């Protein structure tokens, strides 16, 4: 009989261990799913950020072109103003 009790005690311990392992596996599965969802969210955010960065880079190129055009116009106006000043000086002198 002792052998029967020892076997049932051993089986009970094995069952308890299996239950703990199963519970741990369930927790790990839940954590894995949560991490997978987080990674998916981050990947989506990264893709959106890359689109925004590309748009900003495009705007920067356009702004640099506009700034260059504005500087050329300012230089042209400065040359015109200088030419007018020289004409006025010549008329006065």
C-alpha cells in the first residue's frame, strides 16, 4: 500500500508541476502576443514617420530653391538700386 500512496503522491506532484508549467506557458503566450502587437504598432508608426520625413525633405528642397530665387531677386534689386544711385550722382555732378 505504501507503494500505491507513493505513486499517487508522485503523480499529484507531477500534475502540480505540469499545471505550473502550463500556467507559465499561458503567461508567456500572453506576453508574446502583447509584444507582437506592440511591435506591429511601432512598425506602423515608423512607416508613418518615414513618410513624414520624406515629405519634410521634399519641402526642404523646395524651400531651398525658393530661398535661392529670393536671394537672386534681392541681388538684382541691389544692382538696380546701385545703378540708379550712380545715375542720380551723375545727374547731380
